[in-house]
């Protein structure tokens, strides 16, 4: 066990970093599950942006998004220009096609009427068709250009957004990450940026095309027949009512489907990651029952959502066909009166189809724009987070660090109304080994966080070699420390690269020497690829103890001035622990070392033992001195010793 009180204090709800917020606090009702999963929560599935999700500040977010687009305004102008041209040429095509139809019908009618020398003017029709081909070709070309340029605009915009987000994350304090779930941060950095990337070009191009199409077709329809245009417009309210009615009904089902799908993903992820525990406690039937219940709800919501979505087009087709029938009848009467050409009727019907398309797409375009702005808003919320105070430009650079560490009247609280460390004063002399012990939640790891400036003190001073650490650059300060934590962190890469992470540019000989010091060389060479063995994302292809040895080797290679060991040997067996302790003792010679431990037998040789409880040092001294006092330390030590003796007798 290790002290993790700082993690709970960093969260407004008292949850651990990386844990999931309770459903009620997340703003949505939580599922009533028959039992809690082994991982404790609904899981961190991929965030799905629900249809119709609205931003909190649409106008403000849109302005900020436009600022990202502003450096690419000339490319956007090019997109608008070619989109308009593409749409205009597409709009002109039915009118031109109508001329060919009219000329063909005139020739046929004249021949049927027995007009001498009557014939079909195929040359005229050919020229019209060639013009039509040219119009369609130009429309396609301009459409290709506008999509090509728009793709570049969207990707370059999102590229800059990703750069800004990643730069921002590097400047955010640790408390930001402690107060949010990993899934929430990843969702904003990856999913929301991807949503902007995918919907931004779609929303802009559809908006441009729909606007030009609506205006262009209206002009062309009026130029053909104001009467038929009026008939078409009269049928639009019915089309709008049908669209709004179906969209309103289907939106609720789609939102329910998205929520339930996220819940199902969370349950599957939870059961998969905790598969062994589910098996061990015989909870397979409850897990299957929970899956069935969620899956049943997903089926109902999905079925209704898909049905409502599929019924939209038949209903729209029915309404539009009513309009076509009325236009056809009215147009036929006008043709019989020779008030309009037959080709114009054909063109008008095509225009009426194009005219209703943008209107029926309005709801979809609005949803896309809302989704784009809502995702951008979540990204901007990250960019608006309070950053760490910037380092001073004239900050001193420490060269030969002796290792004198002083805490002077330090006061710190994770939450303003919850005291943790009050008026703490300690001094670690160069080369000393300082052990910090105490019960869980005493504030041991908090001292390390303050020393590394992961958190800033509320009051008081922490000094390194006489320099207030707040006067130093964080990066320079942290290079003076080497850390080995209970929670091991290894990345997807070779064992050699993971050890070399402690000192970039290290030679293979230095890496091997560090591994030998950490007693890791033997097990590494037993692996099929040795130092070139690739660890997977969770490093699950080696044991927990072996992971710990690699992190120790990494710290050895870094050769820091000050060592911080937070339960560094908690995951290794007793024999390996003794070997590692020997190596660490050798490594700690001449270095100031802070050792956080629960197993008090590992700190008996420390130069100074600090006993903490509720953020306060209640005792300090050497091992034998503290035992002789018969105080809090002695009580802790004897309880552990008695527990081990009882286990031995039971064994």
C-alpha cells in the first residue's frame, strides 16, 4: 500500500484520479445495475456526440472557431467561389437540357402534323448535349477543387488545434489531471478534435451548397414560371412539418441509443478488464444478466431510431410527389395553352426537386454545425484552463547540486476548506536518507509532489541548496530528482528504450550496467529478444515485479542528485527486495534520498525517519530512538512485526 490521499483531495468529489465520476455528478441518471463491476464504474468507452447536442455558448464558440479559420480565409474564399460555381453550373444544366427536349418534341410534332420538310434538328440537340456535358464536367471539376481545398483547410485548422491542445496539456498543473477522469481528457483531446475535423468541412460545404442551390433554383424557377413557383412554395410548409415532426421524434431515440451504447461499451470494457475477478467471485450470471438488460434497451432504442430515420424519406417522397403531381398537371395545362415549353416543364420539375433538397437538409446541417461547435467548445474549455505559473526568465540554473532540502513553515491544502499540511518544517542534509512513514492519508506522497512542484505550496518555502524552488525552472528542478514510484509506468517500446527513458542518449553499456545494478539484467536476458523485447501498451507481457525492476533501472541510469523512492520495492518478492535494497543502498551513497514506505523494516537504516499523521510530523528520529520512545512509530512497527510473526506461526 502507498499513500494516495493527495489523489482524493485533488478531486471535487473525493474520487481517485482516473476513476469515473458518479453518474449523478456527470449530469445524467445512472443505470441501475444488479451489482458493481470489478473496476468500479460504467467504464470509459469512446465518447459519442449525440445528435442535436448543443453548445453552451454557440455564438462565442463560433467566433473562436472562426479565429482558427481566419488565417486560412483566402482558401475559404476559394472554397466559397468554387462551391458557388459548381452549384451554378449544376443549376444551369436542367434549363439547357429542357431546350433539347423542347427541340426534339417540336421536330416530332411537326413531322406528325405532316409539315413539308419537317425534321428533327439533331445538330442543335447535339450542341445542347455537348454544352450539357461541359456544364456537368465543369460542375464536377469545381466541386472537386472546393472539396480538395476544404479538406486542406479543415485538416490544417485541426492540426493547429491539436498542437495548441497538446502544448496546453504540458502547461497544465497536475491538479487538472487529478480532478478529471482519463477518459474525459482523452475524449476532449482525441474524440472532440476528430469530431471537428470530420464535421467542419461537411458543415461548411453543405451550408454553402445549400444556400447557393436554394437561391439559384428559386431564380431559375421564377424565370420559367412564377405560377408554378408559387405552387411549389405552397407545398413546402407540409414538407417542413413532416421533417420537423419526424426529426423531433427520432432525435430522442437516437440520443437514447447513443447513451445506451455508451453504457453497453462501458459494461463490456469493465467485464473484460475484470474478467478474472468476475470468474473468481462467480458473478458470470449477474454480468450476463446486466448485459442482457442493457442490450435489450439498446435494441429498443436502436430499432425505434432506425425506423424513424428510415420513414423520413418515404414521407418526404410522398409529400414531394404530391407537389410533382400538382406541378405536372398545372404545367400540362400551361403547355396546352402554349404558355410554356415542354422542356421548361421538365427543367422546372428538376428545379423543384433541387429546391426542396436544401430545405429538407436544414435540420441535418443544423445538427452538424451544432455538433462541430459543441466539440470545439469542449476543446476550447481545455485551452481556457488555468495554467501553471510561468517560469522566470532569469531563473538561476543549478549546476552542482549538493542535496540540501529544507521545508520552512510549509502549508498546503488540496481543497481550501480541508487542511492537510500545516506549518511543516524539516531539513534533509546532503547525503542523508530521509524515510517518511505513516498511515494511509497522512500526507507522505504530498511532500514529494510539493518538492517536485507538481503542486505549489499555499504558504511557506521549500528550498534546494538554499534556493527557493519557486525561483527555479520546473524542468531544471525536476532533472535533479530521480523517482521510482509504486505505480509503475512503462510505454509501448523495447526494454532498452524504457530504461533509456531516464537518460536520452545513453549507450547500451550504460543501460546494461543500470539493469545489473537494479538486478534486472538476468530476467531481461531470459526473454526471447532480450533488451529488444517490445513491451505492449500495459506491459502485461512481463510481471509486476519485473516492471518495478525496470523502473528502478531507469532511475539508476538517470544518475540524479536526489532520489525519491515511493514504495519502490512494493511489487517485488522478498528475495528480490533484498537484492534491490542492496543496489539502492549503493546508489543512495552520497545522495539525498527520500524514501516513502509502509513496510517499516525497509527504513531501519535511514538517517532520519519522519513519522507523519494528518499532514503533521508527529515524531522524528532514528529507528532505535523512535522505538525507545514507545510512541506512534513504535505502535506502527510492533503491529507490523506482530502481524508477520502471527502469519509465520499460522504457516
